[in-house]
């Protein structure tokens, strides 16, 4: 048998050093408590037991743990994205696409059955308010992929509208799709840019007969941020500039979930901009109930059932209302609302949901 040569020995030694070094690093370098670029908690080491090994769950969970704890995780994720998108010219990487017009996004296919479930939940909530002689409206925030420079098989606004009409009817529907374009959204995030949706706010207010439309005030800058998609894609991309309208005369109150009382707070929270999700700058991000008051507006009242997109458009709608109450049914059950707010007869009600909610209506507690 021929003895291995110097090349073979060196190659084996280098391989052992690399694999062994990575193994030792993974053992001695502490696993991260939080994956900041992906904005999530990493998988934890599974408990070793006879049942977990016999069922196969141990190895499944250990694989997730090892992948999330790997010392050079972000570097390898970046290499993977470069190879798939720039070398092999594939259309996406783990469901994430990159487009010249809208930036980075995620494929979200429209499922008629799921959208119909969303319509039924909205209908149940609206039906409960019908006896109060309220003016009820609803609208859909399309996914930004529909404005991409190339065809992206995902959200279909035509299918969504027709499916909603079957359950909710066309009366009270406010179409905003044609008031948006690729520039209306952040390039590294799923949300829309507040300073680009003044026309949308004006259209909604006009459709609800709110007296006066939205008039754009001064624009201020919060800073540059990288949206959720940039971290998920793991590629170096230019950040988005977050700007906002300085709407005068409005103030906000938030439901304290511990004290079960409302407390005042800023409409725009500078402290949240430096947090995990900079979009929480608008109305403190996820909140079950928020009340915006505007002493300079006429005596009209608006209730908005919303998701995260509502955080940035609500201050613009508040320009025409004395009081705007934001309700996020992901964090509070519909049946609990009368404990904290009073629905006043004759007020306006707007159901404003994005494609993310319409594709996942189970999160709405109705």
C-alpha cells in the first residue's frame, strides 16, 4: 500500500485544524442571546433524554441550535446569499427577493380561502358595531411586491379585493392601491414610508367625509435604519432614511397592560428608533390600544382596527379628528374592548389591514 505523500498529509492536517478549530470555537464561544440581524431569539440547546433521542426530536432541535449558535453564522449567510443571487442568479433566497424598484421583499402568495377567513373576522367585528349607527369603512394595504419592476408571483390585489367583496360587500371599501407606488415603501423593510403616504391619508379622509383632508406639515428626520429584510437577506445594502411629518397639536395615550390604565406618551418615540425594530418609532410599535387626541380638529371621532402599518398613518388621519382610537386585535380580544373604550354612535370606523394580516387572519382575536 502506497504511503500518503506530503500533499495528502498537509491537506488532511489543514482539514483537521479547520474543522477542529471551528468545533472548539463553537464550544467555548457563548451562544448569542439574540440574533440582532434577524431580530429573533436563537434556538436553545435541547434537553438530552431517552424520549427526545428515541423520537428524533433531539436531533431536529439540535440542528436548529447548532445553526443559530455557529460562530461565523452571519458570514456564511452572506456568502450563501451572494452565491444564490449574484452568482447563480436565482430569483430568491429562502423566500426573499431583491428588486431594483422596491428593494428587498418576501414572497407572500395569496390564498383565497385564507383571505376569506380574514374577511369573516372583519365582518364579525363590523357586525358587532353595526347597531351603534357607525360609519364603517375598510381598506387593504397591498404588499410592495405588486409594484416591483418585474413579475413576482405573490400578493394579488385583484384576488384579494374580489374575495373581500364576496363577504363584506363593496360599500365602504376604500381603494388605496392606486395611490401607492414602489417609492411608497422602505427598500429594506415591509412597511410604508410615512412621508410618502400623505396622499393616501388624504384619500382615506376624503372617502370618509372627514371635512378637511391631510395637509403635509414640516418633514423631520429620525435617522437611517436597516429594515427587517436586510438582516434576513444578510447582504450589505444601503439603509433607509426614516422621516416623519411633524403633525402639530396631537398627543397619544397608551394602554398599560400591567396597570390596565392609559398613560400618556410621545407620538414619535426617539428611544424606540435605536431599538431592535426602528419602526417602533411610530406610536411605540406593537400596542393593543392607542388613543390620539387633537384639540385643534373638529369634533369627529375615528376608530381604526389596524396592524403595524397603522402606526405611521394614524398621526396623519388624526389631523382631521378630535380623537383617533387605534385597536390592534393581535394583542387584545374584541370582547375586551368595552372595558377600556366606549364606542360612540355616529363615529367613523376603519378596518385597515395589510397583506400580512390577510394571509394570517388567525392572529386577529375576534
